[in-house]
C-alpha cells in the first residue's frame, strides 16, 4: 500500500454537474427519487456475502485501507462517533479499541464514549449487529437505520463522522456533506474513505480489465448478482475525482479539506473539520 498526502488549495465548485431531477445510477440516468430505492435493493441483494466479497475483490486490501482510516481518525476515549453507511460495522469495530477507557478504567464498555452505525439498509444492520454480538461489543455500538441525507440526530451530536464507501451511493452529495457538518460538534472531524474514478496511469489498463470483466463475474459467482457489482464499478467511475470532492466538502462548510491517496489512487481518504 502506498500513501500520498495532498492539501486541496482550490475553492468550492460553483455547482455540481447533472441534469435537473436526474442523477447517476452507475452509467444510467434515473430520476432522483428512484436512486435510493435502487441502491437499497443492490445492498439488500448482496448483504449476506458483502464482507466476503470485500475481501475477495480487494484481496483483503480494504482492511488495510480501513486500518489507515481509523489510524488517521485517531478516536479517543470519551468521544462520540457516527459511522454513516456503516453497513456491518467493520469501521466502527476498528475504532472501538481506541475509544475504550484508559488502563485502570472500567473493564468493559466505552465509558461516556459511543459509536453509532447508521445505514439505510436494515439487513446490513442486522448482520452487523449479529457480528457485534459475536465479538462481544454490542453494548458499545448502536445500529440505527437512517439516511445520510437526513440523519436522525440532533445538531452537534458527534465528535467524529466517518463514511466508508458510502458517499458515492447517496443521491445528493451536497446534502450528505451538509448533514455531516450539522451533526458534528465544533472541533469535530470528518473522514471519508472512497474509491477514486481513476488510478495511476501505469495501473489503468489492468484496473479497467479487473473492474469491468472480472469483478462482475466474481459478484455473480459469490453472490448470484452480477448487476450489483456492475453498478459498483460504474458508480466508482461516475464519482468525482479527489480534488472535486475536496471542493464539495469545503462548499458544505467543513474546513481544512485534504486527502490521501491509497494504493496508487484506487481509493482515497478525505479529511476535514468542523471549526
């Protein structure tokens, strides 16, 4: 894994490209009102083997990316964390060990710290809750159904906001980012892990073959749903490049946007703060 860090120097974009009342669902244009149900159906169809597919299609590298995400986030005891589009809670569980009380504190639990996993897909949350029970951490994590564009939380409720591989699935990025700012307390941290639409030039031909030929086939063999992983690939290619994402984060009122490229730019971490 290679990591490069870049500070964004550009101002916010004047507008987000798109056709009024239409949005991208992969390479298709669909009415805005239909995207969220389509995305929910995709994840409902692959929920049972979602974590397995993540391991197979990334050769386990997604675990390193998430470790890097939590390391850069640096959560601490006593903080409250919201993991949006958190699915089965793997990012949340990674953060727990850093949020537990210091040595000499309570033997179990997070003290006054709290991690909330919020996702629109009930089945993903059920699987995450079951995994938390197996790991013995269910008391430390709340699993709640909610929309990234209309979070069911009060203003200034959290110290940390994370979203991993979820931002490209929302219908209106600007609304999701505005909600992230709203629920963060002053001094709160925003951190997003997301795929990038292009990679280092020397990797691009191989990456294109892997994305458009191999991944959908793997998805069909493992989950029985080729179309879900065709959408996954197409949604990555439709997602804005890193500099544009930083500009959108700034336009939402989050400060000091910057990003780190991971593994030749296949994925990127986007960081910002509510000041």
